[in-house]
C-alpha cells in the first residue's frame, strides 16, 4: 500500500468516500494547489503521450 497519494483537488478526489477511505487506511493524501500541475510533475509527464 502506498504511504502517500498526490492528486489534484477535483471533486472526484475530494468526496466523502475518498476522505473516509484515507482516514480508515492511514494513507496520507496530498492535494496539489489549484492551477499548479507542476507540483505533480511525475503524472503531468504522461500528458500528451
């Protein structure tokens, strides 16, 4: 299981189900700042492939 998940703060990733799952599993979920895709450069590197 991962220790941390990094994602944007879209509504599909801020739902109560996700927040409960994170709390139940103890995984750290880090949201990048809105409009700052460079904060998640690894995933952004797949765009346009």
